[in-house]
C-alpha cells in the first residue's frame, strides 16, 4: 500500500510517522521545499515526491491550511489514480463538503483529527499525536462506503477513534469545543499586562492560554471559515461572563448565584470526563 | 523543628508531604476528623493533634477555606507559642492583610502558593505540588523580617520560589492570572451542550475546562473576596471577545483584524513562556 501526504506540517508529518510500517510506502509533497526537507529529515515520509507522483498513492491525506484546501482538492481530483481515496484534515467542513458534493467526489472522505497542539511544523510531529484522539469524518451522501472504510482503518491504526457526523453538525460542535477555546485563550493571553502580573501565573493560567501560541494565520482562516457558529458561541460565553460579573457588582452579591455558576460548570465537566472514561 | 498544619486538605496535605523530614515533626489539625484521618493515613502528617497543641509548633501553615481564615487566625493568635511564626495560603490577601495590620500580628506572614489543582482533599495531596511553583508572600509593614525569612526557607525546601509583593498588587494580579481563568473555565464547561458536541472535544477543550472541576464553594468565596478586581478583568475579557465577534459578523470581516487579535495573544504568550524559562 502506498500512502501519500500532501502538506508536511505538524499534522501531515505526524500522520506520516504514525503510519510508518515496513509493509507500506509513505510519500509526501509540500509546496514549500524546506517543509518537505524537514519532514524527510525527521523520517515523517520515506520519500518526497512531486504532487503528480504522490497522487498515485492508494490513500492521500491532505493536511494543508484551510485557505488552500479546496483548490488543492480540485487539483488532486485531476491527478489522482483511478482508485485513489482522498481525505483531508481541515477544522471546518462546510466548504470542503460543499465542494465534494459539487465535484461528485465519491472517492473523497472529509476528515478532521481532534488532535494537534500550538507548536507548528514537522519539527514537532509525533507518531503518538493521534493516540486516543477522536478523528471526525463527515462523509457526504455521495462518498463511497468503501472509501470511508479504508480511511477509518488507517485512522484506527494510528490509535485514533473514527467518528462520523454530518458536516453542519461538525462545524457547530467544533465552534464550541475547539474554535471558541482558541479565541478565548488568545484573548486571555493578550491581557497579560506586564511582568508583574505574570509573576503570579500558575498552572491554571498556563493551561488556559496554552493554545494562544498557535499560528495566527491558521486560526484566522478557521475563524472565517466558521463565522456564524463561532460568533454564536462567543455571544453565549460573553452572556455568561456578564451575568457572573453583574452578580459580583451588586451591592450584596448572592453567594448562591455564584455557587450555582461554578456548580453547573463542575457538573458539566465531571459528566464529560466520565463519558470519556474507557468502557 | 516542629511544623504545624491547620487545615488538612489538598494544600495542607501537600505541605505536610513536602516538608516531611526525619529532622522535624509535622503535626496537623483539621476541624473535620475525617479529613484529619485521611491526611494521617496518607502520611501527610506524623500526628494529628488538637488546635492547641498544633499552635505550639515553630511554624504553622494555615490552609483553610477563605471564609474561615481570619477567624481561625484570631484564634491562633491567642493559642500560639511565644515564638511561633504563622503563614496562610488563601488566594485573596486584602482581608487577611487588613486583619494582620489591625491585630499587629508581626509573627504572621500572609502567603499564597501558586499551585494546586481541581481535585480536592488530602487524597490528592502530593510532595511535588510546589516544585517550580511561585509562592507569593505579602508581608505587611509590621511583619518581622525574621518571620518572612523562616517561611521563605521552608518554601524553598518544598521546591517553590518565594516572591514578595504587596497585598493590593497581589489581589489585582491574581484576579487576572488565576480567578479569571477559573470563572472562564466554569462558563465554558457549562456550555457543553450534550454528548454530541462533546464527542468532538480535543486537548484544547480539555485544558481550557480543567479547573471547572474545582470546588464551587471555595471559588465562590474567592470570587467574593476579590470582587472588584475580578469584575474588572471579566469586563475587559468580555470586551475583547465582543470585538472579535463583531468583526466576524461584519458583511466582509477584515482578516487583518482577526489576525492581529491572534497575533497579540501569541506574542504575549510567547513572551510569558520565555520569561519563565530557567535562567
């Protein structure tokens, strides 16, 4: 089996490392020769090839920035081998799914691994990146079942759990669980006013601002790609924070209201954590 | 040397474990016998004693909820040995510092370890809790230098770095670096609407909501103790989120504005991380 990876950054590089196996060939392409060079040096791929050659693989993982994903998929549609299955990794699925429907790309399985971190490039790629992670797939009605099956199999080999949902639900959900946290982390980090306050920063500050180090260009594209859903969750969060603040500013704040706020957060968090326990 | 710990929860228990040493005796007291029992079982203290006996220690760490701290300090002021040094661990220092000035407690060093996590009780106490953490001290003008020195020495033994600042600056800084993150984590966690969305939660959601599991009663007390400063940081955060949301909702959002938002967060985060590197 030949695996092709288009886009050799943190995610593409990690897919390469996670799928390395003597039984198969992993080849990669990146528009930036230095990125391809780095991925090769770090053993993320067995070989760097041209886009044309990579498109002859049995399965292609496309791991490129959202802004170029659809135009690249259109190119791959022209170049791919007759049985090549293709999947992508972008964080917003509406645009990609619309393209797939329009292009009648039954060989294409839109995907989104819920993994990654704030350090970019293949320099930080890891074979363990996807272990235990959920890997969302949003096949369209046109996507061939066999294509979804092949991609799911490789995802499981990487240690991740494939989960199917439709593109619209996907975008609404990740607006809350991924895009909103990134915006909040950036807003918080930007509030760090000077060294004096930062001397007092402990583990909660560190964790809450971790992803603020992510690539600004990538997150601009993601935010624009999921505008309406992201704006909706932002509005809801602002409302919750304002309610808490207004209670604090009352002449005599009601401790029960504040406690109720923390309790509902705690209950929801404990429930989520329990749901995630291994069965 | 005899160390006394009043309040044998997560923090008190961890202090006991961190200071265990054949050269000294670590004794503890907790108003709840089950809490004291648990701390003893987990080797957090060598002995459980009455408050009167614990007050004969050379140094006493008070690690109790904010709502009872001052009344307990007043009691300890009556019971303490003639040379006993006392320090506390509450997250808000204004009330404690005011009491110390009023009581002319020159033997008292207000303190606040920037450590801990969302799992409470001595069951989760750890000798490593304070390694590498900053431990803030806000001595009043009355606090004896020798008392601050003794407490600082023990803090360093636990692997933490003592740092001095005044109580007012402390409360303003931790409103941003600790209290705000806790409120935001709770608000986010409470938004987790059902299992469908939570299937898509990855590492950024997990980290951003980690501290939502903290004790609601404790965080209600902390929020009430630092009302004005916390409300101010909440208002600033709401403003930043609203700006981002309004840009998203424009007919044609300006990508440069969104990028600028993420960039300022990234720059601030990278700077903080670099400042924290070991010298």
